[in-house]
């Protein structure tokens, strides 16, 4: 199903120290003529949602979603909020751990075009962060 868009996920650094704040970024390039659902949505639709698996002593900041666009669906006589083109989601990560950990995240989404909405899907990612105990390393 990922042929509807290209995506990449990355962290602003590969190492982390206690108290340091990193940025987790998801970049999505949606094919022309397709879109992903955004909030607010009527019941029954799945909005694009980034979630993190909790890690002890790690704080995941609120996900920053881009501005959505209203999209008119004539066949359903509805206007929905959607993302199209290039979409960037960001969240901060702050750790007070004294060891490395893995950032596990899932991106839930539902992709549509003007004719059909595809089944909701999910992308799972796991990005390791090494602990940096000496600022000069």
C-alpha cells in the first residue's frame, strides 16, 4: 500500500545525552491526485496519526502536524480535511536515561483518491539511539 506515497523517518542525531532534546521527523511525499486524511474528521475515517511506544525516562513531545487542506468529495457530498503533496510531522524527544534506547513509532493513515479510499494502514519504525556519556566523544 505504500506505493501511494514515499516516506522517510529520521532523528536529528544518532546519539543522546541526559537532558538533550532531539527531533523525530517523518517526511511524506504523496502522489499527485492522492491524499491522506487529517483532523478533524467525521466518524468512520482514520486520520494520519503518529504515536510513540513509551520508554522509561524518555519524554515524547506532542506531535506537530502540518496545516491540513479542505478537500471536497462530490460523490459523498462531504468536505474533509486532508494532507497532499509534501507532509512533514515532527516531535521532540527528551531523555533522562543513562543508556541508549530504541525509538519505536507507528504512523497510522488512510490514503484516498477522488474515487476510492484504501483500507487504513500502519507503518512501524524503530530507530536506535546510542547513549553519549562524554560530550567530547
